[in-house]
C-alpha cells in the first residue's frame, strides 16, 4: 500500500526569481503544485543529482552569493 501523501511541514523560504520561475515551470510540467514539486525534489534528491556536478555548482553558487545579494 502506498504511503499517504501529506504535507506536514511548512516553512517560509526565499527563492531567487530564476529559482521560482524554474520551480513553477517544473511543477506545471509535472502536474503538481509548488509544494508537491518541492517534496518530490527533496524526497528524490540523491537520485536526481549528480554528486560531481552538485559539488561544482554549489561551490560556484557560494562564490557568487555575496555579489547576488547586493
């Protein structure tokens, strides 16, 4: 029997405009709302990310973060 899908946690998050547009597009294409799409991404995080690419992208994001905050 499949697990019941319940959204039990709510948290305020801040997204860049680019991230929000990509989340909305992904959710729309998958037939989900934004909360369901975020749940999917994090429940399947290890399966949908490449460790080498993730580490590189994270380093790149952190290097650009200060400049993006201004």
